[in-house]
C-alpha cells in the first residue's frame, strides 16, 4: 500500500500537475503587466481538481488581459470553510460542495442573494453522487445501501456536522430508507442509525476520511463522492480497490459563487467572476470530467458517457423539500441527526 505522500504524488503525476506548474503559469506575462491574486476557498477533496484548472485559466486571463495572475487555494470541510470566511478569511470566490454553505454567506451579506441564478445549473458547474470505495475483490460483497447496516461491515465517512460530503451521504441513506419503508420516518431513522453505528471514524472532511480508509486501513467501505472514489481507485495499484455505485443515490451539486463583499474590497470582482464563468467552458468541463466529476456541457457529456455508470439520482428537493428544510430538520441542534447519534 502506498504511503500518504506517495498516494497523492501518484495522483498528481498522473494528472501532470505540480505546484511549480501553477506558479510558472503566472510568471510568463510581460514585465509591464499587473500582478493579480485571488483566493479560491473550496471543499476538502478538490485540491487536485482546482490545481489542474488554475493553470488553464491563468493562461487564458494572461492572453486576454496581459496580467499576471496567481490563484491561491484553501481546502477544508465545506462548512468549516464557510465559517472561516465569516470569521475573516479573505475569499474572492467559493467552490463548495453544498448549497447551505454558500447560502449562509449570502444570508450574512458576503454573497449575492441571487447567487444561484447568476450562473448555470443552479450555479453548479458539475455534479456527483455518494458512492462506495471497497477493497480489492469486494470481500464483503457490498453492492447497495442495505449492505451498510450489516454487523460485519465497517464504514468510513466524514462527520455530517462539519462536512458537506457527509451530509450528502447521510441524506442519501435516509432517502433510500424512506423509499424502502414507504415513507415510514421512524423506520428510516432506525436504518440510518444502524449505518452511523457502523462508522469506525468520523473525520472532519472528505480527505481525512480518504486517508483513514486508504492509509490507515480502517473500514470495509469508504463513502464519498463518486469522483473521489474513482480517483483513488485509479491512483492505487490495479485491483487494490473497486468502485461500487449503488443503483439509487443522491444528486450532489457543487455550487460556486463570487464572495462579493471581499472581491469588491480587494478589487478582484472582474477576475473572480471570469474564473467562475470559465468553469462552464468546454476546456474546463473536460478537465473536470477527467477527475471523474459529471458535467453539463453536451459535447463533454457525450465524450465521457462510458466513464459513468447509470444511477437513479434523487434530489434533496424531491425528498426533503429544500436544503433549508433539511438543515432545520436534520442538521440543526437537536435535529434528527443528533437524535440518531444519541440512540
């Protein structure tokens, strides 16, 4: 098994990425050009994705404006990142994995109230879904959500209190149970409680959960975004891990937004907006799909169709009404998640 440094080094090599490449991309503009810098505050497991996107945008921006641009990245659990911005982290833009974490910024005046209509697909340039990573040969025969409540199965995924990634997993399991038990909420709570009891460690973010599963060898199954599942599988030795996409899962959108309050203060509104719009371009969508995220560009969708197994995706709105309602019912203090944890 690879060490942690070798694992992520391998992933970066396969993507032809390095911090040096990002830096060099911003050092080739004419001497008279201005130096600009923006900070993208993002979710935990998006490091490699945005490290791949940044040089492409830096090059485009330089060609269009003659300006030298440096893009800094910050990564942690999505909810933790939102709190950090409220506490003073100077983010020019956010690329999160959960609507609630952008909305709290909008509610506090950092982001436009109309942020979800300012960019396509509800301001989500790509999407994914909770999926399973199992060890080579799938020794526990894990194929669906029902397998996660078995006594002989141990699970790794982050803490839903700190991770948008984990909230998708929790809600996906809950929605599956509601469907299975024909809307019986008590039965759904019992089902999700059994899933949570099988979790051997609740890390604060998705990358910590990946490390616990891959490097520490904890658990029989890691539940995380499909993109992370496939990126890990591809980076490790052939046959070391397998991807399992359950027949039914939850649509996981990745909302992005301009942090208007900060960008206006820093004079970066123009470049931060251009960066967000770039994420919808064919070039960016190809890069995003190469990291096993599902995208919206029709040409890229057609070209990558064989990459993604068929799955019936349900939405938070379908089952829980809205993210705001899900937050109040499940994730707020004293909500269903707290009750399930206590039982």
